[in-house]
C-alpha cells in the first residue's frame, strides 16, 4: 500500500486452497478496483475485471484487430495494465497515467506491461488531457480508451466538450473513442452521449454482467 497526493493505492493477493486457478492479484485505488490478474501461468494473459473480450472495449478492440493489421492505441488510465494483453506485435500502445505510484505498482506487482507484445509501448505520466494536447498533429490513434472514471472522484475535465475535441483531433478518420462509464455514484451515460452528439459521432453502449469464474466485474462502456 502507498499514499501520495493522488490518494491511496494498494495491491491485494487472493489465494484459493481448493481452486488455485482462481488465485489472483488486485489493484485498488482507494476502494475502487482497477484491475485483477490471475497468477496461474495459463491464465495470466486473460483480460478480466472490466476488460473481457465481451465488454464494450473488448468488442471494439477485437473488431479493429480483425479490420487492420496494425493499430495505434491510446489508453487513459493505467490501472494494472490489463488492456496491454490485447496488443499484437504490429501495434503501438500509449498509456496515459497521472499517478506515478500507479505506474510503479503496475510494473512491480503485475506483468501485463512487461509481457505486452506491442512493438512500441509508452507510458506518459501526467494529466492525460494536457499530454494528448501536447502530442504532435501526426500522432493519431485508431482508438482512444478513456478509463479514468470508475472511482468516486471523477476527473470531469476529461469529459468536457473541449477535452473531446482534443481527442477527436488525435483520432483517425474511422477511429473510435471508447469510454468506460462504470460508476457506482454517477450516471455518466448522458454526459458522454452529449459529447458524441456534439462531435457528430455515432455511438452505442454495452453493458456486461459480472462473471465470478472469470473475475469479470459488471461494466458498461460507451
């Protein structure tokens, strides 16, 4: 466990005597889960918690992977680095994370980043809105995944009209913005829908129920 300006982050390990295939580590920011990783070698690369293949972001990434031989992916919010498991050797992945302690924990206690197959992987530490804004115009993505809103303290500046205009400038013509809107305190659906309408983007939402066997938590992506 560690504490800094951004709050308390922690790692917990769960062991199951009769079902060792369920052993896993969990990453928490405050009381909010930000990722699980199974410990069994044959399950380590499973995308669990909010990012299973049937989740909204999982479906979007799988569609893009079938459509394009290589992808440029931006992920806002690192967590345990679970989304790195989708990367192929032809892809590039940029992870934007404001909390340096989250980066340390993701590297020290989880190996999603260390085993990431992407030909290029970057971790950009700082406020994602400013960091993306500072990228050169040539830095454009096939998908920008916004995954910073599950806790009780939502970084609302990442959901403003101006923020989405910045994302759109760094998005390829047929690109996607995927927003993880799972939240126990706020209904973020109308907020993100308003931004999609403002940009003239098509949109859909996907809800996935929990699945304890696969460590999948209920989630909604827009």
